[in-house]
């Protein structure tokens, strides 16, 4: 097996893919299609979304992504609010 390479680095602006997979996902709907900033790279972890219990989950890079509250909820959001979410690489695309 070849080692996994990362598509993103800390400081990269990303966009969350607007996907609607069948079954379970840990991708919150309120961030789909929204831009964010990669603030941390955690390493390679098993993507739990894709596999039923008892099956081996495929490994993927995992990142912390920061979202601006007003980008998520509009001008009604509290000024300077931020949301941080841990996101697998398959959730993200280049902005």
C-alpha cells in the first residue's frame, strides 16, 4: 500500500462539498457548500461514514476547519463567531 497524501495544508481555504450520501454521514448539512479555513491537520484516521459496523473503515486525512458564523448563518449571526469542525478529506474541495 502506498502512503496517503494530503490534498490540503494548514492555511488553505477549502469548500465543503455539497453532497448528500445515502445512509449515515458525519457531515453537517449547515456547512455543505460553505467555505472554511484549514486550521489543523490531525493525521490519518478511519472514515467511519462509509462502512457498516464490523467492517474495516478506509483511512483518510482528517482536518480541523474553521467557519465564519456569518458565512454559515448570515448577518443575524453573532459578530466574530467561529465554528470549528473536524472534517475528513473527502468532505472538502479546493475553494
